C-alpha cells in the first residue's frame, strides 16, 4: 500500500492529499438521511474549492467544510469524492491561513459529460 495514495478527477488529473479540487457533482444518494439544514449545507459546497485532506484506500478524495454559527458553535461535513465528482484546480485558490479554500473560483473547464450546472 502506498504512503501517498492517489486518485483522479473527472479529466484524469492526479489527485493527492493537498490537491485543490472543485466539487462538480454531489450524488443524490448523499442526501437520503439528512435533515433540511444538512442538505442546504451540503448543497452549498457544490462549485466550491477545497483542499483534499486524504485519499482513502477506495480511491475517494476526502474534503471538509466548517460552518461557524457564532464564537462557540460550529458544525462540519466531510465528503468522500469520486473522480466524477471533482475537478483539480490551481493551488492559487488555497487560503494558507486556514488551510482551506476561501471562495468560489470561476469555473474554468467544461462540465463532465452528463452534468449540467444549475
């Protein structure tokens, strides 16, 4: 087993821990057991850019987003992304202070086949 597992995005570009990826698609099955607030939070991740914190043994790239409600309350969600769910983007969108992505970057490549932007 590799010390630095890799996977690919929908174009075949290599993805490793530390890669900056845009979420291109969220499979509908993810929402099956979620309440309305969780669904809204997860949907807000579509199109956003995150740093991959892990590539697991199944080839999924893991990302995480935090929502800070106030100074003492926060929540987070992690997603395991399949290659068809993500696109590698330039590391220039990384926020070195927070080690996460700070904003939505403009879409620079065409959508994966069968995927329409909302």
